[in-house]
C-alpha cells in the first residue's frame, strides 16, 4: 500500500499527468476512471500498471497487470476527480501513422490546425465519435491526444477512433492522393453556407484556432464555408462549431 505522495511511483505518475514531453519520452500515458479504462482496454491499448484505491474502486480488480494499491489520501492527490471510481491506468502510447489510414467511400475528416486547449480537443473528439466522423487529424498541435484532460473530456471515446498528428503539407498531400474535397474556415464574405454544400464525397473540414483562425498555408487550397448565424457575435467556441458541422455533414 502506497501511503505517501513522495513515493517514486507517485512522483513518476504525477510527471506523466503534467508534462507532454515526459509522456512522449517514456512512451506511456495516463487514464483515469472506470469508463475510460474500459474503453482503452476494449480497443486494444496495452496497460502497463494500475493505481487502485480499494476504498473507491468497487469493481473487479484487473488481472495479470502490475497493481499499485494506494491510500485514499494519496489517491485524492493524484486523481482529478478526487474520490470517484478509484482507478488510474498507465498505458503504452500508440503512435498511429496517417498513411496507414484507408478512407472508405464518402469518408469525413475533421482537421484541427494549432488546437491549444485539451478540453476543446476532447470535446471535439466526443462530437466526432457521436456523429460518425471517420478520422480527426491535428496539425501544428499545441497539445496532444494523450493529455489527461483530452481523455477526460472525450470520456475515453478517442480510444475507438482514428486520430492522427501530421504537418500541414503531409496532410494536404494525403488529402489530394485520396481525392478529398477540402473545406476551409477563413472568415470572409465569399464563404458558402454549410447547408448548401454537397458532402457526398470524401470531405475534409479544416478548422483553425479561436485566436487567429487558419494559417496562410490553407489559403486557396479549398472551398471556404461558414455556419450562418443570426446573432450579433461573429464566431463560436471551436468545439461548438465543430459539433454543429459534424451534425450537418452527418445528414448529407
């Protein structure tokens, strides 16, 4: 039973939770919660060890995996949700290569350039999973898919999805090779209303950051579109905008 936050295992876990570079250097990431761990295991992610607080964990303890039992006091320090569920898993990172993705007929891809907020990325993954988007690609990403806040806000659904990181040029070459029509989100008067667009082909919708939008790389590389709005504001939260677009293209 680990009863001190100064234990070497707890210190290592704390670094994995806090730092992207530590996760990538060590090749592992952290999953908190029963539903999230169940999703990771169901979709073939390889667990390295579990941290379990028996006071809160009311399920069958995983077999044939290293278990670190921790006290309630320690668990409350390492868990974002404090006293809920009582399980944290450590898994091997799976770095999927975009070139291994084989689009089916009429595939839909959401592209996120420069996404910064883990909560936004997680919420977007959740919407994409809900509406049957075939893949999510992050370019020039300021966070990573294995950030604990991404996993938490996606409710673990990312483990059953196609998600990739790539640079803009690599992605653009992939989209051209696979005959995707590209739709961009620059704010200008020539934008096409999303409800007027035919998505009955391979389609990639490219979104930029809330602060500065898309980079110049995507200028002239696609058809610009917009979500028509009736209010006084001229933009939406990124995750909300993506959710609306996912719903719209799922109807086509």
